[in-house]
């Protein structure tokens, strides 16, 4: 089953979360993805916009329609990835998941 996270409207846009528990709560509310990614990047605790920059670089090296799995342990990645996907029509946030302290995002280049 393939699921897609709908682009949030102003009233449903993600709240800037501060704690790992808040992020886990938000991610657990979304459908769990079952996508096969063509490429995976693992960023660890890398933050300060790097999840978006590294994801953009990876997606631009891929063909349109390919799926990227991006893994990050930095809490800022949650709000950064959501804001980026919301503001960019060429990037689609297909799903997200949580493993331990690692947030996992599935992104597709349109």
C-alpha cells in the first residue's frame, strides 16, 4: 500500500516541535510508508539546514520519480523537511517513520 502525506494547509501545517517525544508523537500520527527507496542518505546528528541541503543534492542527482530515504537524528530535521516540502512543488514528502532516535523521511523528486 502506497501512502502520501498531503501538503498541509496553513491551519494544519506542522508545529515547530522541540523535543524528540513531540516529534515521535507527530510521526506516529502519519501512515507508515512502504516505499522502496532508490537511494538512502544517513546524516546522523547533522543539523542546521543540512538535512534539506543534503536531501536536495541527493534528489537532484536522481531521476524524477525516484524515491530518497533520508535518515537524521537531529530534531530540527522534522520541521526543516516539512517546511521545505511544503514550499517546494518539485519535492514531495511521501512518508516518514521513526526508528530509535532516527527520523526517516521518504522524499520524491517530481
